[in-house]
C-alpha cells in the first residue's frame, strides 16, 4: 500500500457531514492522491467503518487502517458503518475517475480519460491539467487536452474563454470541430445557446482554421495510407510477379512463403532476445537476410521436388502448390503452435512523425514503404543488369532457344523460383512488423497478390508496381467512403471486370503471343 | 431398338446398369430399412449419424459431378464452385429459418439473428421466403443467373485456364466477405442454424433424415445419368473438343461461347441443388462455405477420383470426405498433412485418378 494519507481528511470523510465529506473528496482530488482510490471506493461500497477514532476499511472480515494502510488485527468489536448518500457517491465516482488519470497503468488512465470526456465537470480542470503535465501517452494526452479545452471554452470569464477558443484553432484533436460547433448551436426558437456575439465570432474563425487543417491532414493521411497499403501489396505480389509473371508457375503456396519469412523474423528476434539483448534493436537487420534465405531455400526445395515436374501444366501446378501450402501451414502449427506469435518492433520503428493536425505517420509504415522501394529497385537491377537476370529473361521469352545457346534452363528455373520465394520471405519480414504473425498469415494475402499481378499484367515488374500502388489507393479511398469490407469487394469486382475487358492486364508484353 | 433403349445402352453397358441398380437398392431400400426397421442394438443397424454423414458426402459427390462436367469435359477449372453450393444452401436456409416460426429463442416472427440486430421487418431479400416453391426456385435461379452472367462476361472475352480459375477464386472470396457482413441480411458470421422443420417435418427425426438421404441419393444418381447423357451426346463431344483444342473447334465454325456457357451454368445449378440438400442434413450454413479453400478442395475430389470420368467424381468425393471424417476425429492434427500430400501425389503420380488407375490395370490384364 502507498504512503499514508492525510489523517485530517480521512477523519472528515469518516465523521464529517455530507458537505464536509464532499469537500474532503475534492481536496483529495486536487492533491492528486492516487492512494486514496481504495479508500474512496470502500466508502462508496459501504466498506468503510469507524472504531472509536480509527477509520477502517473492512472487506471480508479483514480490516485495514484507512490512513496508514496497515492491517488491523484483531478486528475491533465495536464498529460503525460510514454512510454515504447518493450525492457523496456521485462525487466519489467522479473523483475516482479523476484520480485514475494519475495511475501508473496505461489502460486505467485511458479508461478514466474517456470517462471524463463523456461527463465533463468544470471542477476537474486542475486535476486534468496536472495529469496533462505528467502524461506521456499520445492518445491519452489528446483526450485530456480535449477535456481541458472543453472546460475552458465553456466556463470562466469572457476573455479567458476567447483565449481558449483561439488556442483551439491550433488544436490537433479530431474532436475539436464538434466541440466548437456545439457552442454555435441554436435553440429551437432560433436564438443562440451562446448569447455573446464576440465569442461566437471567435468560434467561427477557429472552426474554419481547424477544419481547413483537418481536411488537409485527412487528405495527406489518406495518401499515406494508400501508399502504405500499396507498398505492402507490392511486397506481397513482387515474388509472385517473378514466379508467375516471368516463369508462369501458379504458386498458391506463395502466401505460405510469406508466412515463413515472418516466422524467420520471429526466430531471429527470439535469438537476439536470448543471446544479445543489448543489440535487440538491430535484430531486424539480421532478420531481413534470414527471412530471404529461409523462404528461398523452401522455395528452391519445392521447385526441385514438385514444381519442376509440372511445368506446362498450370492447373496441376495450382493444385499441387495448394497441397504444399496446406502442409506448410500445418507444419508451422506443429512447430510454433496454432496461436499467433509476438514480433516486436525495434524501438526505432515505433512511434511516428506527426505530420499535421490529427495525422500521425507511423515509423514502421514509413520504413516498409522505403523497404518496398529498395526491393523493387534491387529486383529490377538484378533482372536488367546481371547474368542471372539475362538468363531468366531469356528462358522466359524462348526456352528452347535459350537452352540451345547454352543457358542451363533447369538451374535458372530453380534460381528464379528461389528468388521469387525469397522476395516473398522479405514481404513476410515486413508484414511481421505491422500485423499478427500466425500460420494463416499467408492466406490473407494470396488472393490479393494474384489480383495485383493479374491486374498489372504478366511479365513486367513495372506493371506490378503500378497495379499495387493503384489498388492500394483505390482501396483506401473507397474505404474512407464506404467501409473496409465493401471497399475490398468493390476492388475485387473491379479487377474481375477489368480482366474481362483487358485480359493481358495493364502492361502487356508486346509480341506475338500464341495460345498456350 | 427404340430410341429409349438406344439411349439406355448409350449411357452404360449391362455391368454399369447393374451397378447403378445395386446403388439404388442400397440407397432406397437397404439403408432406410437398416436404419428405421432394425433395432439400435442389432449389429446390422445403421445409425442416423451414419445416414446423415453419407447424405452429406453424397451432396459433395453431386458438387464433384458438377465440377467434373466443366473441368473434366470442358477443361474449365473453377475455384469458385463453393460459392454456388453455398448460394443454394443459403436459399434453402432462408426458408428453413422461416419455418422455425416463433420457436426461436426470442419467440419472434423474425429469425433470431434479426431480432438480435434489432431489425423490425424482413429485408427485401427475404421476400416470399416462407414459401417452399419460392425457395426451390431461388436454389436454381440464384446460382444459375450468377453463373450465367459471370460466365457470359468471362467466356466472351475468352478468359480461360489459370486466369479463369483465379477470377472465380476472387469471386467466391468477395462473396464470402459480403456474406460475413451483418448488413447483407443473411446472419453474418454465424449464418443460419437451429433449423426445426422442413415442409412441416422435424428435420432431426430419423425418418426425415432417411428421406433426405434417399432424395440426395436419387439426385446424385440422376445427375450422374444426366451427365453421362450429356457427355456421350454430340454436345459432349464438342465440349471435349473445346477442352483439347479450342482454337481448332472455333475454326470449324462452332461458337464455343454457347457450349461453355451452357455447361458452366448447368454445373452451377447442380451445385446449388447440392447445397440445398446439404443444409437441412447438416443443419448449418455460414459464409465459410464460400472460402476459397473449400472450392479448391472440390477440385481435389475430382482429381482423386479421376477427371473426365463421372463415376470418378463420386468415388473421389467419397474417398476424400470419408478420409476427412475419420482423420479429423482420430488424428485431427494430421488431416492437413494428409490432404496436402494427396494434392501433391495425385497431381504428380495419378493424373487419371483412382478410376483411371483401375481402368488401366484392367486394360493391362486383359
């Protein structure tokens, strides 16, 4: 139990009149006595008793001293209940909510702040201001700022109110417009709720400024969300663009290769945590090559053992790779358990940049956008500038001829498939930083990845990039307008219709394509 | 020979007809008698659980037959057949929900989930759903019309092969997302369950179960004969030609769109019927039936049995689902390994499925 409470205040709570009790509760709140919460709840719940001069909290026949918090044994025989009427109980409820703002647990503070927002009381201002100076959590802070602003804007003398309204013009909180609008409301008979025209003018000005900024913030946020989703789709689809787009292999286990990359990241994270806790923040740098290698090896093994026997039989490849995906999912369940595993962001990836107003760009998303760009450039260079890339393109365009001039086609197939799988692993590594890592991780991305590749057109990376980004945008814009599920359905239906009109996708390879 | 006798001999030889007769005897006489007339303690007693399970597997067999018609004979692989199956199921489920009447938990005229969502009246999708004939019409019309519209667009722009497979998968995935929403009006995540009656009969009573079992069996045999009749006709030969060389048959002057569209729509309608028979026996329908995984599984039933052999579809659906029923009870954690391995081994080593294997062995022997 925390340090002793002020004995005089506790005495007033126990022996004073109702008014004195309420005054004492207010004092406790003003002093920010977090330790008083058990005492106050005991009073509200009828567990506070007096024995002579002493004040006891009696719960299940066990008494503790209300001032010191020490256990009192044996239980004194003669005790009297301290009665709290409804008014006192109401004051206690408010006080407890207020005091919880100072609690060390984030969830308690968050809940208390939200409670305050729902029932705002002018008397809370000093407490809220005190809590604001100590609060470190951005979300709770923004709620508390709203509470404080609401109190200041609606009460006090005219000048301080106008000043509060002016400061709200710089507010970063999404609730500000609603607060300001509430001041501008009219009564049923047409008169304003707020009689002072000067205050109303100040409100209108602030409201305009805030709304303009929020609108820009929202647009910027939407743009960012679109790019972010696009970069994730791009990473997920890029490997597929190589295995399907260039090699023509329908790999339904692609999602599971992504999942393997995510689990490789998880393993690397655990290794760092166990063996090099000091360098934990650097684990991601080691996880990137590990994820690539893990997925690439699995991919190459699959190519050697199953897929190479099925070249030229796309529907059979599809079924066999589906079987592989089922086995990989179950394998991961057997080794790591069916539950999601925890992958933690390194500290340099948590938090974000507060761009404008209410828009925060999380670091992990920004890093993933940059990572996706790097991967695309690397793959592009690899295909365009290296010997392996040349071979891959050669085999794609004309297998027999490539074979005739001495390209080891079988080896190129294996390496290209390994490359595509490795990129899937990189996608998994990136996804582990923003979402859950579980055996079903890949399933969520397989349909999307195929949509991106098919939409972008087979055989060209630029198509995949454009398709991923535009689908990301369209999805986010529709989402803001109609909700996530409808947006997703609309995008899927759009692609289905689009393929009917333009089966070769956005960017088609030029040439004399013959029916396969 | 008269035309009917000619048709009969075209469909199956003497041995085939004997086998079908034997199947009919088992489905319509033996199992009902062993379930209803034999006491439960008797060793020959067939439990109602087994009857329902076989009924369920026969529903899958109908779906497999429908899949074989398009994949095995016209070369169109659909990864969205679970959607048509589920739509048929939902159409029937709506009617079953209405037949619960006021016996639901909330004793309301509305289905329970609507009361739970605080809806005051039936949404438009539920119009007339208390009439059985309307439900039966929806079972045929909804999958049929959807397949017709989708197929028309897809086949007209000559989408085929893997592209077609992938967009059918997207279609069923989108539909699943749609049905997961409460606002769609079909019970969201939970779908429909707790059915009480079908046409006034208690759906849990052994007698009703046996009747449903027999109806499903009759439908399965009917679909088998219908399919056989189709694929042995001129229509069927054009389909096979489309599968093997679509360009060539087009240059011969056939409009492949009509052929593909008819078999595709028929296949979807058959799936709808299977779904409608499935729901009262299993007692639940929810959006997970539309998940892409379910639809891919249908393809493996056909592949295991043997593509392009209608009997193979039934055999495949039977083998895989019987194995699933055993595995998921005895060692649930190995089922996915088994299923995955089945996918791989069948595609690598058994391109003609079990039936193909048996046929080639018979040919090798004599």
